[in-house]
C-alpha cells in the first residue's frame, strides 16, 4: 500500500528588516500559529531587496509572500485568507 503523503506546509516568505516593528509582529503571528516561514532580511541583501520590490512594487517592509499572494505590510486578515486559515473572531466589547 502506498504511503500517505502529508499535506504540503504553506510556503511563506517574509521580507523584513531587523528593527521593523510590523515585521516583528508578522513573524510573531506566524510563530504563534505554527506556520513555517523563511525570513529574508532586505536590510543586509541588495539582491533580496530587489526581489521584494519586483514582487510587490514596494520598498516598505514587511512584504509577505504567502503561497504566491503578495501582502504589503502586516495584514492579519489577508495572511489568514492566503493561508486558508479560519478568520479570527474579534470581540466587540
């Protein structure tokens, strides 16, 4: 009997810099939700910065590539949607 294949983990890239507060929040969100990701520091790599700009058309960070969906800034709702996660329920009071 063939072995069952595990579902592929989402491929997520986070283009960021070391001291960007929104970059830190984005990575914390991914860690808390056990999402495997690769962090790419555009502050130390011109090649990575050019790649990010080519993908997003933006120079600001973070830029999140979530399975091909390009999200500029940390937008939790957009990240959840791109990764097929359930929307977060917010309390009004």
